[in-house]
C-alpha cells in the first residue's frame, strides 16, 4: 500500500507541475509583440553566357520563408534562387514572402527573356539588314516623354524632307554599321541655322557640311562604323566618328551640333507581315525623340517618297496698322495684338510649355496690372498668331517692358535672356525655320526695364541676314521668349507694354 500511494502521489505532483509550467509559458507568449509584417521585393540579373538563366536577389524584409512562382509553371522556396527558363518569352515572376506568423506579402515583376541570336537576327538579318525611315503615317517626332513622343512636332511622308526617306541604315551580323546618304542630306536647323543649306535637302558632299558654328560635320555623311546590341535592355550603341540614327545631332544624353565618337539609344523591333518596324528613341530630361524605321521582306509594300510638299495653310489678308500693342493689363487691353491669338508656347504646363496669365498685380508693388510668364518646359515661347499678314510700313521698333526677379535660380540653364521673335506661321508649318529674332540680356533685377529693338537689325534667327520685317509682306507671327531656350529649368517673369512703334 505504501509503495502504491507513493507512485500515484508522485504522478499527481508531476501533473500539477506541468500545468503550472504550461500556464507560465502561455502567459509569457501572450505578452510578446507579434512579428512585423513582411515586405516582398527582388531584383534579377540575366546571365551573360546563358540568356535563359536568371539569378534572383531577394530584398524582402521581416520574412522567414519564401515562395517563388517563375511564371513558367516552375516554383522555388529558396531565398535567392537561380532559375533556368526553357524558352524565350515574357514571364511574370511572383515572390511571396512570409513571416513567422505566416503573414504573407507579394511582389511581382514581368521579365523579358530574349534569345540574343534571335533578337540580333531581327536587327541584322542572317548576314545584314537594311532599314529606311517609315513612309506611312508619322515616322519621327519630339514630345515631352514616351507617353506623348510626337506631341510637339512630327514628320510624315508629305514632301517635307524627302532626302531622309531615301537614306539607308544597314546593320550587319559581323558588327558593322553602314550609313548610305544616297547623295542627299537634310539641313537640320539645329545644326545648319544661318547657312545656305539650312532646312533644305542638299548635295551630300563635304563642302556643304559646315555647321552654323563653321565646323566641319562631314563625318555624318556615308560611312562604315560599328555597333553593339543588347537585347535585354533594347540598347544599340553606334561607335565611330559621325555614326548616327534618328537625327545627326542626337546623342546619348544630349544634342550636339558636331559629330561624336559614339552614341547609344533604345530600339524596339516589331515583326509585321511582309516587313519589320524598329522604333528608335532618345530620352533627355524634358525631351523625347523617337523615329520609326522599316525593313521590307516584301518590297512591293513600300510606298513611294512624296517629293513635293503641298501648300500649307493660307495666305492671310494684308493689314498695315498704325498702332500695334498689348499691355496684358486685361484681356481687352490691346490693339491688333489680340490676346485671343496668344498661345502658351508649343504646349501647356502639363506637356512642357509655359503658363501665361494676364491681369496679375504689379510685382514692383505699384502701377497697373501686367502679364505673368511662367516657364514650365523646353518649348516656352509666348506666341501670337495674327489674323493678318502685317505690313510694317509704320513701324521701326519693337519694345517690351520686362520685370526679371532675382528670386529665380540662374545657376543652371535658366538665363536672363530676353528675345522678341517675328516670323511667318500661316503658310509655314515650322515657323522656327525662318524667323528673325531680337535679343537682350537683363542686367537690372527686380524692377521694370524697357527693352527696345530696331526692326531693321535682328540679332539672331535663321532669317537674319536674309530679310528684315520691312522686306516681307507675309509676316503674321510674333513671340516673346524669356529665360533662354532649349532647356527645362523653370522661372517666373513679368511683362507689359509689348508694342510696335
């Protein structure tokens, strides 16, 4: 009996002890903080020796386990897996990261697996492949970004710049790149302004290849260069002095009016029935250029090049005013310079132009209201499209009052430049190819200054030296530019009393 009691008694006390221990542990667990929620994230790198092999680097946080779905039916639970796909294609890879409480977070990314040989064949064929500018629809243009690539300007096969449509660009499988100008070159205004070949197709010989600064740019003519193509990033790099595609002056990160030793750009190729299309793009801070090239496997699909440009616009009725001004005090404070014809640059603030507001308070704290000029992008002129061709018989000067705030940031590309532009736009699709310009630089800040220009003495513009306003009877376009052109640095200025006398 004694031994039996001892045995059961011992068991009783052990059971009580276990219950107490469990209660203690349970209370302790109840006081612990729950684990932090996981954050899922990863990056990947495609092997340089096997395009199907991809290494994934896990950047998840607060996670203790991982589940990968590679989008091809395969999975993994490794933290940093290396996965080999069985074929090229687009795959959405999903990473699920879980913490110790089994709380999950996901992150997904679509990756493109390309066979570099197949991609190279699309660009350069079996031995070589020749590309030309596409002759259907718009084939080139510039805009603020990839979402609006041809918003500000575009080129079509309408007889404008026909020499571009004949030129050929050949990529060879041996890594060489051949440009054939076909005997003709286009005088881009950005390069050839003020020269005899500006904005025209001209004979492609070295003697004609002198840019606006007097430099020899003949390296842009026909020649053989080299290239590399990285399909995983859609990047082509041309190497060789003067090699180009798109426009001669476009470079990797900026424009240049002289040839460069190399340039890189994006190129996306699409396969079509009987032809392939290649879209080439250059992305800068506030400019996005792109171009569409075509290579035909069925030459019968290629349209002819239009040689003659049809008449653009209309000839406006002549007007010989004795007064022409706008104070910008109100929407009706003008004579001839109608505010209804005022346009905020080549776009609005949303797409890279400028914002102009009439009737704002004088920034000097006195006087009548004026106009507020806010730069928002590269193309920023305050433009006036007239309803008449202005005859300048009664005018010899143009002037404008400008208030230049010292609070603007002038340490970058924003300048204190002031320009008045006169040109023709009703019958010229690109007014900037033939305008004259009157320039000044502000030296006095935070006060109103009147800048007066002699109409017979333009200081810049592609029309300088060819005409003055008195020589023409078709000028119908005026503009004011403040802060310098060709950049996106923002600035605020004020103007009043824009007038011709």
